[in-house]
C-alpha cells in the first residue's frame, strides 16, 4: 500500500528552515529593545547608561549587526518566494501608511522611507532582476555585496565612499523630492527611521546570494538543527510585530510615565 503523498502545507513545513526564523526573531527582539531604549532616552528623557544609549558607538555597532541579520535573512527568504514583487509592493504600501500615520499623529517622529519601505523596495527590485541575479555565481554576488556595503555604508549620511586606501566625498545634489529612497537628500530632510537603498540593499543582496548554500545545506549541520519556539514565532510574524510594536510601546510608556 502506497503512503499518502505529503500535502502542500506539510511540504512547506518540511522545507522551512527553523534557524532562519530563530535568527530573524532574535534580531526582532533586539530591534524592540533598541526602540525601547531610544524612546526612554530621547522622548521621555530618562537617563540610561551610556554604553546602551542609542547613538553611542557601542550601541550602534550592535545595531548594525542585528540589521545585517534582518536584511540578510529577508534576502535569503525572498529567493524562496514565488512572487517577491507582490510581497515587496505590499510592504512598500505598509511603509507609506506608516509615513502617513506618523505625519498626522506624531510629526516629531515622522518616518519617511523606513525599514519596511526599504524591505519592500529591495524585494521588488530583486523580483524584477531575478532572471539576471540568478545567473550570477552566488560567491561573486556575496563578495560584491559585502564590498559595496563597506564602500557605501556612509554614502547616505555624507556622500562618503570608502575606497579601502582612502575616502572620497562626492558632492550630492541638495534635493530629496525624488532621490531620498537611494540616499540622496537635502539638509532639511528628516526621518526618525531612515533606511535608503544605498547601502542597505547590499545587506539584502548578501542574503539573496547566501540563499544557495543555505538551501543546499552547505552550512554546518548545527545550523539546521537550531530551534527556539518563541523566537521562531516572532520570526514568522516579524512583519506584524515590527508594524505594531512601536505604537504599543509608546502607548504603554505614555500610561506609565
């Protein structure tokens, strides 16, 4: 007697790599902690120790690390998606809704092209360029993405390009009407949560390239055995959690403080 064929849901569950959800869930916990510290220090003026104050070198180093995890894991998962363009467009719309809500209710914390807008744009771009990107050897795309991020990580702040032996500052046009999504903005531009495509798309492309060795199980076997149900839950619902965690935290802090 033949065994019953696995259902679609069973196949998806079998193919899903729990470690990716664990990593994304862990990064989301750090994101929420970072935003909590930011709110306490800069909105409610609560003194907190300098090493864990957002904006300080120690904190920002950790911040960059968990951003790398979030963007890289999203890049890995995007290559699993059958319709990254549709998903990216949905995230981009959510990002614009957040811009509208913050501009109306909390203009002092206005968010323009925040992380959800950036994720949406990255997914859409990768979906459109998928036929080309999939022809590039994953090792070449991985190295190129890492090098481009190192070179352009400060481009959106000062127009600086790091050339390893020297730094070059490119004079940028003082406009932001159309160019702020790529990191070119005027001095009057403000966003409490700003993630332009340059340099963050290179984190995303790094993950897009890393999809190949992850899917082919070339990483140490311990990676594929990694599991933590609470973090997996957060990782699977990271979009919803990211969208609602800051308003909920601000509401709680407003009631308490």
